[in-house]
C-alpha cells in the first residue's frame, strides 16, 4: 500500500505532564480474522520536526499484544506524558513472526 492509503487518525488532545490514556483496543482486523503469521512485536513512534521523540513498544512493555493471531493490541497509558506542547505525528509499526515489517496506522497527536 502507498502511505496515502493508510488510515490516518487525529488522537484526542493530550496535556504535557498529565496522564495520556493510550489506545484501549487496537486491531488490524475488524472481524477477528487470523493472519497467516502472528504479530511478533509492535511499536508506536511519535515525532516532531526534529525526529523521533518517543517510542512505545511491546518489547519495552508499553504496548501489550492481546491476541497475536488476530493482531490485537493495547497501547498502555502513560502516567506523565513527557512530550512538550506541540503537534506530533505518530505511526504504528509491526513485525510479524516471519520477520515482515509494516506500518498500518498513522496520525497526529496535539499536545498542550
């Protein structure tokens, strides 16, 4: 898919230093369909004009893979959001059990 075909989402505004609620339920399948390869890892990166400023990942325990076969996950809340006020772009990147890496979601997060 070209990047322009990927779904983009503006997340609700967050306040720097406050709790960010995360994403309570993410899925790459709206029907619970099992994929050929399981979800092995996932990360969510945030960047501003200077580059990547925050990375959340299943490896660091900040994202939980709920069902690897159905590719469902939860981005856990951040108790004190360390991002300074501004607009950030974000992207969710996945790696499956066969080693294939893909990006499926992206968007923006305004921080006040």
